[in-house]
């Protein structure tokens, strides 16, 4: 049976050789046709026509093709010189070209700017007969060798040594056959069926057979020990990688796979990690060198993945692992990527670049570089291995933090030195953050005693974790500046990406480290770290991005560095100060950045004040008392709130005033809005502090406190409106209406709902006039009426009408509740019911109030106030007919209807005599202005 299998393998090999011979004969026939067609072209173009010069001969090693296969060798010496295709009608008519010759003529011509040929779709016949048959034949040969060995073992036909020798010989024969076929195969056959790779298939089959024979000799028969087997498998693997330079990338992949699997095939009672990773490193270097020669991109990525997986498996699955042998191969991989392949590769110098980097999209070129597979696999492998080294679940012989540090630094340096290595830069930052997270978990678990004692092997101390975090943060910050210095004129996208990495990573490392290990009251070390970072960022912004060409306009890198410097100084204030000092320090810091615009014409500087305002707002939301409830005094107005809220408000007002003449409308609008909001917030918090006896967190505000808030908001709305009239601004214009709408909603919800003394039973006070109703209803009603008068012809008519109706509603509430107070005293709760005289008084007062509003609307020519008067009179009419008719009796009912009739007749007469002229002249103009809305603003 073994002889039968061997015979089948030989027959398959002969069939493959016959197929190659047939292809060679076909190519020779096609070359003959090509010579004839060239002669025909030369004859047709002989009469005064210019023939394009032949392209200079280029050796296969000087040209890279898409399939990583050498370009076809030059034609035999007896062939005529090649001619470039000439796109002219005369040439087309000169001679008829056969399909076979046309296929050869349309092959790409080697020149300085070769045209890209249109790839034809491969026919099913070609795929089945010339391609898949070769692959299946090669696989059959490989299985033939394996099955032959297996069968010989089962049947015991010959001795094990003879069987293995025959198998090894068969593998060598297949490899020799592959080399013979390669030498005899014409280049055009290789070009036509590159993926078939008959020589490579035969060589691969021989390699697999040799690998199987070596492994069986060691594992099953013990003819030689692990060391000899390891060496033999390594020789076969490296030999396969060397042959891949001739046979292509697929054979290189097979050799790489063999080298990565070889250590797993050889078992040892005392495994040596140095020997293991030394062999893997040498295999990786050999693969990288072969890839550099042939410009492969797939095999290097597989090599990176294989080497990384071995390190990860060693760290996570070998118990007590050694740090140096696990670190060294990854460092070699990073160095190989930086100096071997891709090495100093640069896209503008790449012969296969279809277009220059300036013509390609910056983001696409940055995030999808030509060597993305290699950089991604290597980066992810280093990321996973470095973080695993810091996990306390995997014990080591000591100093894993040094291995972690070496890997992160090497990956970061690689990412900073090569423009195609953006992913190593990103993954280096992620590795720094992830490794610090793992180290901090160890430190915290050790401090709190929650770590299993069995896992407490070489735990990283908190101080070591903190120092590593701060050191890595400074390294990333400095690398970002180095990248800006080196590449700012060559690759702005790469510089921008590194600027983001070099600003975000140090701040995150410093912030998280302080949160975990810092002294919250005062920490000089973290304060110095923030100061050094700020100086680095400011220096980088000035030296590398502060040229005169960037003055007066926004620049991403410089602006990001300025923002990072501001954040670093805020970090300095947070770790060295507390309470109101931090709040004021951040406010003054933002104001200093705004004033620095006088020294440097960088439009992003004033935005530091905006950032400071947002930080102060967040700090207020976190701790409204600024200094803490225990340290906040109860003195109204003159307390820590006035300082903590008032000074940032004043600085914002000054900032808005300083930028009033700048062309940046967005900045001016934002500062004006923040100044307005902070002013309103300051007044509101001072009122609440005063009204609640120095306590800010009482459950529910009183009606008196809410009344002050209402007066403040409507006053703020009127103030913003006045500022808009003085200098038109979209912030003041929209802000005034937003504040006004909010105040009207609060009136409906609080004054007439939740805090209404009629529902709550709150006492209105003993003083007849100056009481709670005066503060909560009369004063706000007058304020809303004045705001409506001020806003007419300046704001949209619906908004003006809403203000007028709100004012009328407040006055209505004042007179109604005052009437009730007259009959029931300072307590006007609903449970007291109604008196008949009280019901009649409501009708009289409402009609009188409607008449007063009508007179005011006529006097000030305000249609909105007259509409409020009409609504109030309508309410009085409905009340008389629905309530008085059913509840009043005797004289009160008669007087109610008499008064209503007289009032309605008087109002009608008033309209007839007085308002006729208003409808003709100014009233129409006024109404039109009210409808117009914002006017000229």
C-alpha cells in the first residue's frame, strides 16, 4: 500500500509537470504570434509614422507588483524590442491583431509612469483547470507523504528508520521538483497564473512532509531528543522562509507557521524561555527580512500576531513567568518594524503610491496607512502583553513594572518616529492607562487587605505606580512636542493626532493617579507635575506652532496645547488649594488667558475664560456653598457666597467688555451669556441665603423667596433687552426672551400654584398693605406691565402679549387675595369658605381693575394691556352669571347685576368716544410694530 501511495504521488507530480510543459508550449506559440504581429506593425507604420521608443529594460527585483511576484523576465534575446501601445486610429487600421497577441500586447509596459491595466475577470475554465487543479495537486502530494508514513506505521512494512528516511527523501524530492519546475517555467506562465504557483506548491508539499517526518521521529520513536528535533524543525522552517523569496508570500506564510508551531511540537521537562523566545525572535527577524526584500504586508502581520500570542500565552499560562524573556521578543518586534520593515518607509517615496499624500484625504491617509496590518497586530500584541504583566493574577519573578515600562516606551517611540505608526502611538497611550489601572488595583487591594495572600507576589507599591504614571505622562507630553518639531512641515495630520495623544494621556494619568494616591488637601508632587505640563504645552505652542503665519487665526495643534496648559494649571490649583481659593484661582486663570491676547494674537486664548466659567459652574453645582455648609456664615449678602459667586461674575462682565470690539461674534456672545447667567445666579443665591437664615438646602422655598426670584428674573430680562438695544447681540436678544419665558412659567407654577397662600395656608402678615401679597403679586405685576411696555415694538407681539397678560394676572391675584384678606384676616386658606359680601366684592374689584387696565392701555397706546383688560372683564362677566346668580341672594345679587350692567355700558361708551381715533392713527402703527417683533434689532 505504501508503494501505491508513493506511486500516486509520483503520478500527480508527473501530471503537474505535464501541465507546466503544456503551458510552456502554449506560451512559445503565443510568442511566435507576437513576433509576427510586431513585424506587421512595423511594416504598417514605416511610411512616415513615428514609432514610440521602447521602454528601458527593468529588472524584476526593481519593480513591485500587486501580487508580490516578480515581474516577467525580459523576452528571449531573439525577440524584437518591446513597443509601447500607441493610441491612434492609424495604428488600429495598420494591422489586425489576433486575440492571443492582443492579450500579450496589453500587458503593462515598464516605464516611469506605467498605465494601470484593466484586470480581466478570470474564466471558470482557467480557474478550474490552471489554478485549483494545481492547489489540489499540491495538497494531495502533502497528504501522500503524511499518509505514507502513517500507513507504514500501521502495517509495519519496513523499519521505522527506513520509513522515516523514505518520507524525508520524498519531501526532498518534492522540493527539488519544485525548483526544477521553477527553472523550466516561462515567466509569462507565471504572470498568467501567479496564484497557481506550481513550484511553490511542490515546495510546500515537501516542507510539510519533512516537518511530519521530523516530528514523528522525535515524538513517537525517540530517535533524537527535544534539542535535536527543535533544531531540525527550525532549519526546515528557516529554509522554507528562505525559499519563499523565490516562490512567493504563501510559502513564507507556511514557513512562518512552521516556525511558530515548532516549539509546541517539542516538549521538554525543563523548558527554557530564553531558547523559546530566542528562536521565535530569530524566526520573526527572518520573516521580516524576507518581507522587506519582497515588500510583503500579509506575512509580517501574521508574524506579529504569532509572536505576540506566544508571549501572552507564556505570561498568562506558565505560572511563575520571567519578565526579561517575555519582554525582549516584543522589543525586537517593535525595533524590527521601525528599522527593518516597514522601517523608514515613507508614502511619498513608495513606488506603488497611486497619488501623493497631498492629494489624498488627510484623515484617510492617517488612519488607514499602507502598513496598517503590521502596525495594528504589533500594537495590539504589545498592549495585551504589557497589561497582563501588571495584572496581579499572573505571578512573575520580579520587576514586571520595568518590562511594562520598556514596552510602553518602545511602542510610543516607534509611534512618534514613523508617520505610518499612528496606531502604535494610540495603543501605547492605551497601554499606559490600562497598565496603570492594573497597578493601582494591586496597590489599593494591598492597602485595604482585600487581596488574596496567595496572589501577593511582587505587588507594585503605590508610590511606584504613582511615579510610573507621572513619568509616562511627561514622556507622552515631550514626545508630542518632538513630533511637532520634526513633522510640523511634513505631515500636519500626524502632528495633530500626536498633539491630542500628548495632551489627553498625561492629564488622564495625572488626574487618575491623584484621585487614587494623592493628598486631597495639599499635594506638592502633583502640583509640580501640573506646572511642568503647563510649561511644556505653552512652550510647544509658542515654539512649534506660534509662527507669524498662524497669528490671528485658529490652529488646531496650538489651540489644543493652550487648552491642555489651562487644564494643567487648573490641575495645579485643584491639588494645592481648596474651597473658595480654588474657585477664585480658576476664575483669575481664565481671565489671565483672556488678557494674554494682548501679547499673542491667538484667538483661542480668550476661550480660557469660557473654560474657567464652565469649571466654576461645575464646582458650584458640586458644592453650592463654595466653602462647605459648616464654614458658610449666616450674615446676609456679606459672606463667602458674595466672593465665590460675585468675583467670577465681575470677571466675566469685564471679559465681555474687553472683547466687545473683536470680530469673533461667537466668543462675545458666549461671554455675554455667561456674564448674564452668573449675575442672575449670584443674586438668586444671595437672596436664598438671606431668606433661609443662612441655609441653602431647605426643602421648599417660601413665597417671599420665590417673589424675589421672580423680580430678579424679569429684571434680568429687561436688563438684557436694554443691552441689546444699546449694542445688538443675539445673546442678549434671545436671552432676554428666554429669561422672560422662564419667569412667566415660574409665576404660573409657584405664585398661583405650589406657593399660593390660598392653597398652602401661609400667613400673609399683619401689616395691611406692605405684606406678603404686596411682595408676591403687586410688585411683580407692576414689573411685568413695565416690561411689556418696554418690549412693545422691540420684541415679537406674542411675547409682549404674554408679558402683559402675566402682569394682569398677578394684579388680578393681588386684588383677589387682598379682598379675601379683608374678610378673613392674614390667614386666607381655602378651608375658610366664602362670604356673600366677599363674593360681591370680587365682582366689583375685578370690574374696577379691568377699567383701570383699559385706561392704562389707552394712555400708553398698548393693545396688549387693553387685551388683558378685556380678558379680566370677561372673567368678571362669567363670574357674575355663573357664581353670583347661584350663590348671592337678595340685595347682593341685584347690586352685582346692576354694577355689571353699568360697567359694561360704560366700557362700551368709552370705546366709542375714545378709541375710535386710536384705531385710525398711532394705534395701527403701534400694533404693527408689536407684530413686527424685534424691530431693527
